[in-house]
């Protein structure tokens, strides 16, 4: 398959906390969780995403290993890279994870968190996404959405929302992402599709998926069409144009004016 990628930070003065590696037979996409509080880690979210992503990539090239086992081992290895940090801190760096691996006869996938995998097959479009984070802290989200960006009320509400989210991160009844505990992988969405049935696919962090999930301006087929005709850079450009047209977050309330955005397209 041919593979194209693009990634863009949500803010020019902050590091991109997304991480991507893509080749003909392997795609790894991580979306680090922005820290609005202390994390107990001296390295930061971008460091964590990069270390976890590169570790996953190194392990996943062995295609006889299950993707779940790859992610389990990678989380443990990454945790051992920074033992000086408080890995039991409720806000220890974390990341959503999406893995695609092509074998001789199958497309294997794993999704942990709200990064989206979209696969068009001969039978239609399949979407794999764990959006349980959107069902947490709903009262706090609604409160934050009442205020414009830049206001003290918005900042305070976002902090309350973050604390409410963290209380349910990697907890029963909450949502699951890669952090320091490898056992979270049991909650990942996994499966495979016969390779002969696959026409094209995309992997999108939530910042790149906004045209569908937040702005409701495209459906998933439309996203695949944009990627096919214009490439991942154009998809992200369109997201940024909509964000720029609503700088205060009044038309499309959201917790970030612009989020880190990563898109991978393969056909």
C-alpha cells in the first residue's frame, strides 16, 4: 500500500504531543494527553509519546506477535525508562494509541483511546474508535463550553474538567489509554480484516478528525475522499481553517482552540 502522513501542532509555541510512524506494512499513531496539571514526570507528554511510539514500532515489526502483546510490552518498557518519575501519579503522561499492521493476508488493527481508524472495504466503511473519554466529566465539559477562549472562567472550568477526567482515566466505568500500567491493553479494540477486502484506510488523531466528530462538515467517506484527492496536509489545513473562523469557540464549543492533528492515509 502507498502511505502518506501529515502532523501539525495545535499551537506553534508548544511541542506536538502526537507521534506517528508509517511504512508500507505498519502504521503507529499516538496522541499524547495534554497536561493541564502537574504530572509527576520530569519529561513531559511529548517525550512519553515519542518513547512509547518508537518502542511499539521496534516491537511490531515482528509480525508473529499479537498487537496487544506488542503494546503491553511497550508500555512496560517505556515505564522502565523513567523510574525516577512518579508513575503512580494520576496524571502521569499517557497517550491514545492506534496500530495498523499488514500481513500477507490481513489488516490487523488495535485502538486504545479516541484515535480513529477508518477502513473502506469491499463491503463498506468500518470505523474503529473508543470514545469513552467523551462520556466522562460531562457536566464539567458543558460548563467549560459556556466560556470563550482566553477568559479566566474558561481556564478554571478546563482545569476542573481535567481533574474530573483524571479521576476516571484507566478506571472501571471510565476510559482507557496507554500510561504506566500495561494491563490497560485488555480494554483495547482489536481485530483483523482480510487484506483482499481493503480498499483504503485512514488513521486520525482527534485533532484531525474534527471535520467529522466536532464540526459535522464531512462524513468518514468524505474524509477518505479528501485524503485520496488532496492528501493529509489538506485535511489538516481544512480543520485549521474552521478553527480560525471560530477563534473564541462560540460556534463550535471545544476545550482547545486548535489541537495537535495527525492524519495517515493508505491505499
